[in-house]
C-alpha cells in the first residue's frame, strides 16, 4: 500500500467517524431530553455522563480505525 492509499483510508475513516458522531448526537439529544423531563436533576447528570461517554467512545473508535489504516 502506498502513502496515497493510506491517506485516502484515513480520510474516509475520519469522515465516517464524524458522520457517526453527528448521527449519535442527534439521536442521543432526543433520548436525553425525554430522560431529563422524567428524572429532573438526576436525569440531567445521567444524561450528561451518557453523552460524554458515548462521544468519547466514538472518538476513540475513529482514532483507532484511522491508526489501523495508516
């Protein structure tokens, strides 16, 4: 594999990761708003923790995929 193939794979992995992040953020936003309405302050804390862990997981997965393709 030459360097142009690797850079193309890196770009594709990065774009797919960003698209996945946007999709998950939109879905989580809808879910978390209903959780916040149901649980009040505890729901807000739980929603924030869930959101942060999901975003970190997606970012780590994107980084690992990009490094594996490089």
